[in-house]
C-alpha cells in the first residue's frame, strides 16, 4: 500500500516546491521548556586530542542529532556566562562525533532564540546570536532530507499527533525532521530534551537529563578520538622505524663480519659505561614496571569511564538494508570533509558495500542532502552551513497529510 504525501504551506509562506520539506511546525511550540543548563555536570571533559582519521577505529562512530531547544539553550548559557560553548564545539573537535540538524531548525532558531534568551535574565540577545551563529552553527551542518526520508517505518509513530491518543502514544510532527535525520545518519544519538523521543525509544534523555547525557557522548567521542589518533601515531612510528631497521638488517646480511664487529664494540662501550651492572639493571627494571603499572591503571580507568559513557547512550542503530544515499551520507557525515566519488566508492567497498561511482553520482544528484563542488574530480559532501537570516526567509508552517491507498 504506497503512501501518498501532500504538503501544503500556509498562505504567504515562502515555500518553493512540494518535494522540499524544510519545516514541520504544525503548532506553536513552548520554547521555554525545562531545558536547564544550570545543573552540575557529572562529566567535565574537554577533548585535548581530536582525530583526522575517524573511520580507522573499529567501533562505529556516532553522530549527534540535535534540535532548536538544545542549541538555543547552549548559546544563551555560554553568552550569559561569557565562556566558550564546549558541548557542540567539543563534539566537533573530537572528529568522532559530528553534530547535525534537520532543515527546519535554522528557521526555528531565528524565530525563537529571543524567547529562550528571556529565560536568562540580563542576557543581551545580540551576544546569544553571536555565540549561536558565530561559534556553534558553523560546526553543526544542516542536512536537507527528501520526502521519502520522513516516511521511515521506525519513526512512523512520531507522525501520529492525534490529541485523542494517550500521551505515551502521541507523536509530534514538529520533531519528525530530527527523528528522520537520526535514521538517515544512523548510528546516531539524539541530543534533545523533548520527551517524544524517549517515549518512542529514540532517546533516553529528558529535560532534566539531556545535558549530562550529551556530555557522556562528548566523553565517549573524546576517548575514541584519542585512541584513534594514538593508534595512527603508533602505526606511523612503526613504519618509520621499520625502514631503517630493515635497511640495517639487510646491510648486516650483506656484511656479517662488519656487523659483528660493530655490535661487539657497542656492547663493550656499554659495559665500560656501567649499563650492565646488576644494580643499574634492577633500577631500570623497577622504573619500567612502575611506569607500566601507572599506564595500565590510567588506561583501565579511562576504559571504564568510556564504557559507562557509551552504555548510557540510546543509540539509533541502522535499520534494514541501507540505500545508496544513506551509505554515502553516513560515511560523509563522519569524515566531515568532501570526497571524490571514486574515494567514497572505495571507502564504502572497504566497509563491505559495493557501490560504483556512477551509482553514487546518480543517487546523490537527486538527493538534497548532498553538495557537489565543481572541481576536477568533483567533490561531494553532506549538509550545509546555516547562515543567520530573517524569520520571514524560512518557511513557517508545513502541514503534511499522509493517506494510505489500497
């Protein structure tokens, strides 16, 4: 039974064509919900090491999907406290957990940031706008979705907004874009205080818990980034060491007598310098054991904290057979840089998905989430950077009616 989707804009709303869904605002929203930024944080973690190789770690990289309330709340809190926003910017710094928003969010931010700012006495709205559009949003790309992305079977319940339904079964079309984007980029974590996501098993955070859980995601991403970069550095060091060692071994094989003489001379010098004395060897052995024990203990503590953080997250795992568009978007969302189609096809093949460059080009050309740079070879990326504008420049009301045909 195929679905028919009809989208209609309110009179005067700047809405171009039916296939472009940029907002799901079917009712006024209470933008002063209980999104508290004043609670003490159990995790105070600012990642020192990010990674430029996010896909090298075997653990699947998570992306964050957030909404208007969380972004506005963080911007207002940072502006009022005169501190740098460190959650969404921190997630971007790790390189392991980039954050994205659905296409309706920039318009809601323009229309409702002032409402959220009123809940922060003494805050100048211009300061909040500076933090939001200058610091946060350049690191939180907007992903435009196609009509079919909103009809994913796992988020069908979010569309059911009949007021006669009990609350536990009642969805909210306002949040459909966020849920659809999480499905599109899965595995993902929804960073939101809205209870609709927890009601339908898409998140485990509410107004009082979303911020600590978001910091748990930051901690997990920071650990993964540090581990990824350390592993990459070790691999690079091993390669650098292997070259001279291999050359030395080859030389020793070609000139065994000379190598034996050089080795004996080095051993004699070390013996005369006292490096082979029993007390010196014992002291060196004790120091090595002490450093190793401290390192193992620190690694164990960090691993335990990471496991706790990762397990605290409600992860939206991939569902069903992914489309070509989903495969491309999920990889590009994690590497966070434009790729040539051939490189993207090779990366997907390495992950076990056989997709040709031609199939990628045809699929991404039809989908609004992707952007192509006209260089040679052409580079493709997912998402776009939101720019501040006037509320009138964004669609205000999109009513979506879904009917079933037999």
